[in-house]
């Protein structure tokens, strides 16, 4: 499973209300915040809609498996 590191680079002060809600759904509150989200179609679409406010700063591969075996 891949995860994305998403950073807020722009302010939501003069944005549409929907864009503010999209930022909240990603977990971003202020400029400089970085969150880790699963790389899926929903999050990619949110990043596409907020391309002027967010930036993908990294990706990481997470291995999911059985623990203790």
C-alpha cells in the first residue's frame, strides 16, 4: 500500500467553501501542515481539485502483513 505526504502551501482565506471542506477532509488546517494519506483515487481527486493549495512532497511504501509469523 502506498501513502502520500501532502503539504499545504496556500491559504484557504479566499477560497470557495467546498475547497475549505476538501482541505479539512484531508486533515490540513494551516500553511505548512503535512499529512500522510493513503494513495487512492479519492485522495488523488482531492489533490487535483486543490492543486493550487497543496503539494505532494513524498510517497512511501507501507508493507501490510501478518505480525508475529
